[in-house]
C-alpha cells in the first residue's frame, strides 16, 4: 500500500486509520469500517485489484472482496487469513445509533 500512496498521493486521507484494496474499482475513495481481530478501524479504499492478480483473497463482504489491508493494520496480526467484517461507513453509523437506542 505505501507504493500506491506514493504514486497517488491524492488518495491519502487524514481521517482514516488505514487503507484497503478491493476488487471493485468503483469503490475507490469509499470509507468502510473494518472489524478485524476484535478491533474497529475506519479505512478508505486506496487501490483496486483484479481477481486474477490476487493470489490470496482472504475476506468477503456482500460479494465484495478485500484484496489487501494496509500494513499499519495488518502488521500487528498473525499473517494468516483472518475473519473480518467490512461495513460501509454510513451503515456502521446507523447500526451504532440503533444499538444505542436499544440500550
């Protein structure tokens, strides 16, 4: 991911915890909430990957595959497939508001 951001500095966003690459290139710049290993991260799509180029697609959400996770998040985890949940940011916010109302 650092090479992508070096080549495309306009994709950097100061409001996110890290970046992901997804197969759906139409999601470039979109924000998601990534739940991974008990932690929650706000991430932005900074790159897209073609399925044929990705040897290790490890996560899925609604048919959209995460192809890569930024090293700032991934380096603290064992480098084996991890269960993850990827929420569109607005859906996550609505879910959190609903949980607060129930409590």
